C-alpha cells in the first residue's frame, strides 16, 4: 500500500494525501487535524534518499491514531538557488503545522525563513542547527557511515593491489562542511584502519546531475591507480559506476542500497535509514514529543546508519574474506569497542 501511495505521489510536483486514522475518534473528543508539508530538495523519483523521506512521513501519518493527518509533498527541483524561495512560499502560505525536509544545506535556508515566519515549525534530517525553538534537526553519524565505506574500499584495494598502490577515490557532487569535515576524513580513517598508508583521491563534479563529468573524473582516477571509489553525487553517480564497470574497478555506494545498480561493480552500501528516521521523528512530533530547539546525532546503534551485509548480490559477488573482515569491523562499532563520534 505504501509503495502504491508513493508512486502516485511522484506523478506531480504537489500531491496531497489525507490519511484517515486507524482508530475511530473517541466519542466526545474532538480531534485536531495536522498538516505536514514535505519539501524535497530535488525530485523524489529516482532519488532513494528522498523517496525514503517521503515514505517515512507517509508511514508516520498512517501509523498515528490520534488525529487526521494531511501530507503535502513539494519538489524543489535541482536548482538549489530556488530552494529558499520555494520554502518561503510554503511557509508564507500558512498551510502547514510542520515542514519536513532533508539536506545539509537546509538549516541555513530555514534559519533565514524562520526569521520572517517565527511561528513555523521545521523538522530537518541530515543537517544540524541548534537553538532555534521552532526547528529540530537530526544529523546522521556520517563518520561511522564513511568509515565503513572506506574500510571496504581499502579491503578491496588490498585484494587487488597487494599493497602496491594504497589509494582510494571519492567523487562528490559538491564540497560542503559535512563532506569536507566528516565524510572525507571518515572515509580516509576507515581505509587507514586497514593500512596506515592509504590516501584519498578526492574529486568534485560541481553539481548533482552531470554523469558525463563524473565519469571522466572517475576514469582519470582509475587510470591513476584507484581501484575502489566512493560516489556521493546524486544522479551523476551513474557516470562513476559506468567508468568503473568499463575499467574493472569497484564502487562503494552511499546512503541507500546500490548493489543492484551494477551487480559486481558496487561492492558495498553504507546507508542511512532515512525512512525510519522520518517516520520516528514525525511520530514524535504528532505525539507532542519532538524536542524543538535541539540538534540530535544518531548512528549505527540507533538504527539510523548501517552497512548492508545481507543483500544476495553482496553475498554472491564480494569475496568471503572481505565480507568477514567488514562484518568484524561493524560488530566492533555495534559493541562499542570502536567508538566513532561525529
């Protein structure tokens, strides 16, 4: 049912779901309807992170049994310069009790919008902002996520290179604080846990859609000796995967399950559980328990960051020795023996 709702949702820029409660309204008790707006900084279809965002909000609305919930989804498109105006328009409409979104750039945008409309509440995932009494943020522990990606990239490189050239690659759409200060260092830290001499070849596409440029960057990195690459470039990831596939290199996926993107080329998926995060935090809001003004960070042991180890493609295409070493490292994180604070 949830999948059918989502497919209907992505047919238009704005789709409204009036979701009935599972339980009937108690006699003599008036229920207060809640209107939730979901701002997608891009497009939903084909963007797993934003598909998960929408699905999670819809799931929360379906599960909540104390009142009616209306969910409206607005897609902001790929032009980031337009996002502030579109969120401002959503807020100015006065239509939403809560606006939900997800992107590291959203806290700065919402900070400006909030000055104009101080009564609007926001729930922002994958970002951080403290102290605004109308804004709650949840940031994923992407040091853990990047560490897991770097570890398997180095394991793969060790298998292929036998220590001849310890270099891994990262192709990113853009530079931003979380990328530069958390993901890139975490990726290198994971690789250096395999061997201390690893280095990262870091390249920037400049946008989230230019697959041709991303492919050129990846091809040049592979020619320079990189055998395993992490790609965080949205639609441009396709170019990285194609370049790796043609040159028998490997790719590590980020944020969602990418094993079926190109089986055998994608050897790892370090993921965020954005659907679970969106559902849980929207439920907290609907129950009056979301701590506005705070900024929380959650990771592996909260169930919001993970590395997918049970996918059949992973089990069939990645050597057992690599899978066993990767599993042992992840277990150290889960047990607390390896603490990777964000």
